[in-house]
C-alpha cells in the first residue's frame, strides 16, 4: 500500500491482483469508507435539495474533503476514493480511467461546502437548530432529538432529550433505594428483594391486629405476643398435650392447676432420679479421667526418658577407633519426652585422649530442639549410663552403670545451656569401663553391644 500525492491511501496493482491476494473477508473489511459515509446523518439543506456539484457521485452524500479527478473534473469524497481506486480505478460519474498522479484536493470547494446553511436532521421532529454545515457535527453530538442507547445497557433506545427521564423513571437497570432497609438495588430486582427484605412490613398471618411488623420481627411476635397464635401449654414438658390460642391458654392454666401440679410433681421426681443417676455416672467418669491422667503422666515420663543404643559390628568399629579411622561413634538423637530435650550419645571404643587403649569413653550432648524455648535451662537432670550384660541368665547379669549429676555453674554453660549452634559440647564418663573388663562376661555378644541411657524426670516440667 502506498500514498498518492494527495495523501489518500490507495492500493497498488490491478483488480485481478487484489482479488488474487485477498480473501473475501479481507475485501469486506477494506470497503469501509463508502459504508461509513452512507450511514452518516445528513442535514436538511436550506434550499431543499443539495446541488449536484456539492454531491459525491459515489456515496451520494455531500462532499467531505472533496477530491477532484483532473482528467474529467468530477469530485468524490476522500473517504470514498480508496474503494474507487481498488475496485475499478474509474470515475463513478463518467467512467473515465483515473490516474493516481492526476488527483488533487479541492480546498476551495471544501470551504464552500462547509459554509452552506443547513437545518438539523431532526427539524421535522422539532429541533430548531440552524447554522452552517461546518457546525453540524458539533450540534449532532448534543442534539436532543438524536436516538441514543441507554447508558445502563438496559436495551432501550430513546431521544437524547429524554435521557434524564429514562434514567430516573423508566430504566429497568437504574439504581434505587429500598424504602424499608435503605439498601441500593436495581429497579429490575426490586420485587425479588422485597420478598427477602428483613425490614419489609407484613401483617400478622393470624390477623390478630392491623399492625404490621418487619419480616425479621414477625417470628418474635408469633412466639411471644400474638394473641391468636396457637401454642402449647407451659406444662407440655410435664406431659400436658393441650394446645390453643394464647388467650385461651391462660384460662386453661387456671382451670387445670391441680392436674398441672400433679404432673409437675411427677416430673420433679423423675428429674431427681435422673439427676442422681447422672451424678453417679459423673463420679465414675471422674475416676476414669483421673486414672487416664495418671497413665498419661506415666507415659509422658517414660516416653523418651530412656534410650537403648545398639552398636553392631563391634570388632570392626573397635579396629577403626584403634587406627584412628573413626575414633568416635554417634547415636541417633532422642527426646526426654514428647516435647522435651533433644539428646544424643557418643562413644570412643578405644578411649578418648590420654585414656586411649585403657578405657571406653562414653558421653552425652544436648542438641538444638524445636521446643527449647519452652524448656528450663540450664539442663540439670541426672543421667545414668548402663552397659548391658547380655547373659542368658538374667539373674546373673552384671550391668556396668555410671551416673552423672550436672553441676550448674557458669563454666558448664557450653555443656548445659540452651544450644545456640546445632549441638553443645559433650559431657559424660571418660572412664566408663576399662578395656579388660569389656572383654569379660557377655557385654559383647554376636559382635554387638547395647548401651542404655536414662534421664531422671522427677523434677522435669512436662509440656
């Protein structure tokens, strides 16, 4: 697509090339100028009919930004030119071929046309506007007789002068205020809203009076005030099945006082028996609750308060410790209670430091846990280590035991304080058992040893 000397968009190529390169949908989209001009509102000319020299021979409308063909002198609208050049490239009046370089803007004719005196399109409807063509489009934007669509999209069309009346009185989508609950609603939803509005006034369904009640108050009126509402006798729970209007119930109570008194006495007797039974069952449940509490407390104390560490492949691990391949073994972590301290054991099977080759060294350390902020620090609970004798005769077992009571002092804070890193320094028994004793009895069996650790929880606070 290129531009002609008059800056009007035209298409290169013949009609055949346009048809061969564009689909039918594309061609329909391109033919827009002519359609728009034919759809435009036309003014009423002062002289009755528009002179032919001012009329476009393509759209039959008045010339807008007129374009003159030099070869024949005829004019068309600038918006009609692209369709003419694309379809036939001939003057629509005389059918002479049109050359793109022989087209000019006729500004003098444009000025003459724009100064023509006209009336409004809607003169016959009552619009009294009169002026020159140049001001006609401005007037159309405000003309009260032009048909417009509802701004609320209700689907109605009406003259602009009726806009306020439509929006305030006729539009089904206008916003109104419920006169009862003062809620803003659409006019078209007013009936459905009134059917559920809590403040909508309705009469008593029993017609007890002419007074009206809001929908949210009517139930209270029926339950407590309405004289014609059928209700049960106040002694219904005692066995009286009489039902009548509220006014009659009062007389019924007076007439049946003896019967009601007898019913009430029986009811009280039954309730007393039930209350006694309830107290007995309540006491039984309390005993069960206390028993369960003791059991739970015992479970809390035993849960995690002891840990047994199984060390297999003992000879291989001992050799690794002797040759410094792996001098220290670490146990899995364990808890002193469900939400208690997180601990772990470590053992030097060949001894620690200067004690290597003489004693087995056993230690414990405090790891950082999820519930440390709820626990008491520093750690102060007695810890007992036990090397279990695996003798088949349990009565002859000779377990080796060592107990440590932490010393709470500032120097021991790195061992017993709340961990600020992954774990604290270890503390325990450097001389847990000498190497000679380790080989006696049944401490090592099936190349496996067992070490038990118990944490005293008598003074421990359980969460």
